[in-house]
């Protein structure tokens, strides 16, 4: 990958798409993780720091202090306007209004948190005539590893053409503060959740697999070259297929 070229292409993309929409700027959820850090950095390069609003949305009992610290470090480094909104009260109010949520599994409850954050981002986008800028990378999009209409509910996906390993590399090149780059990726939806544990494979490996799969390599070739187990390969391919619906607009029946 030519990172200089990719960076310029993404910056042009943000500028062009926001310009075409005639909006004032961008709203980005800043988690303290690297995808949002890179996205916000590129948005600032495209639009200027005065046209990017960062919103940190911790859940008081769950979000690690280090994430909130890193989110603030990033916002200060970029010089953007930055707000913090604790989602705990909103999530609790939802749970109190829906009796069956008591027994809902952690994934259902976790997805509710991602969708709560999406609602808050759109509240601000509506109010300020801005776009919600998504932070999904190519690895997550191919795997469908995001919450539909949660962190997947956005207006643009500027880093959607970069694999996770490329997100790290571009972030290093742009000088994003190191603590955001070295931490383990996490959706932060439940205690101890990490992407690589939930996916059952490292990002380095899954990116190798996805590249080969895109190039049309046969399953045996992928397994032999990457050294992953048959079970891991099945799981990766299963995610790609099972989550196909997330990459499409909702189907509409053709009427005659
Ligand atoms: N074939 C189909 N056609 C159309 N729609 C279909 C469908 N199959 C399911 N659906 C719908 O999709 C729903 C399931 O999708 P969804 O609600 O997204 O839920 P799901 O994919 O089950 O869970 C989201 C996954 O993304 C992970 N995540 C979330 C947020 C952030 C990050 C991160 O990396 O930071 C990761 C999370 O840990 C979890 O593994 C179903 O309840 C149903 O409504
Ligand atoms: N606590 C949070 N505050 C604000 N936004 C959040 C928070 N948690 C998640 N988000 C939003 O959801 C997006 C998806 O989360 P995801 O974990 O994939 O990305 P990340 O946290 O930026 O990077 P990493 O993969 O390194 O954890 C974030 O980029 C961010 O926009
Ligand atoms: Mg994260």
C-alpha cells in the first residue's frame, strides 16, 4: 500500500463528500481506540479542526479510565472541540422500560450501547448540520464485525478501505499518540471484551486471510499459507457470509 496516496485519497473523499452534502462539518465518536483516532485525524486534515466535533461516550461502570484519558489526549492533540456524554443513564432507562432486558444476553445489551452512541452522534449531527463520520475499517466491514445501525450507522466510512493492520501503520506515520496505537482493540461492550478474543484470531492473521480470500485463493491454500486452523478459517468465512446483509441496503420487494 502507498500510504501517502491512500491518506490523500481519504482526505479528498471526506472533503468531497461533505462538500457535496453542503454540511458544516463532522461528528465523530472518540472511544480512545485507534479506529476513531485515525478517522478523526483524517477528518481534521480534510476539514480543519474547527469543523470536527469529537464525542466521548463512556459507560461509567465499564469504560476503562485509560480509554477516557486516551480519548482526551487525542482530542487535545488534534485541537478539536470535545464533549463527554456518559451513556449509563440512557442505557439504564432503556433497561428499566423493557422488563425482558433483565435477562437479555450480553451481546443484545452490548449492541444497545452501540446504538445508543449512534443516536447521540445523530442528535448532534442534526443539531449542527454535520455528518456522522464512521470509523469502520476494511477488516471489520468484511467480517461484519460491528453493530448494525450502531457503530455501523454512519454517513461515511473514510477508513473502510484500510485493513486493521494498515490502520495501525497509517496511524504510526501520522504520529498519533502511541498509547492509542498499542492498546488491544476492543468494542468495549462488556467487561474484558477484546476483538481478537471474540474473533478467535489475531488481526495480523485475519488480514492475511481476508487478502487471500479477496484474491480468490482456495481454502486449502489459505490455510496452508497462513497456518490457521480449519476451525478459524470456517469461522472467518462464516462471518463474511453470515453478515453479508450488513453491507447492503434493506431489501425491498419488486412490485410487478
Ligand atoms: N440475513 C439477514 N438479513 C437481514 N438482516 C439480518 C440477517 N441476519 C440477521 N439480521 C439482522 O441483524 C441483526 C444482527 O446484527 P447485529 O445487531 O449487528 O448483531 P451481531 O452481528 O450479532 O453482533 C454484533 C457484533 O459486532 C461486534 N461489535 C459491535 C460493535 C463494535 C465492535 C467493534 O469492533 O468495536 C464490534 C460485537 O461484539 C458482535 O460480535 C439481527 O438481530 C437481525 O436484525
Ligand atoms: N466509549 C466510546 N465513546 C465514543 N465513541 C465510542 C465509544 N465506544 C465506541 N465508540 C464508537 O464506536 C466505534 C467502533 O468501535 P471500535 O472499537 O471498532 O473502534 P475504536 O475503539 O476506535 O478502535 P479499536 O478497534 O482500537 O478499539 C468507535 O470508533 C467510536 O466511534
Ligand atoms: Mg474500541
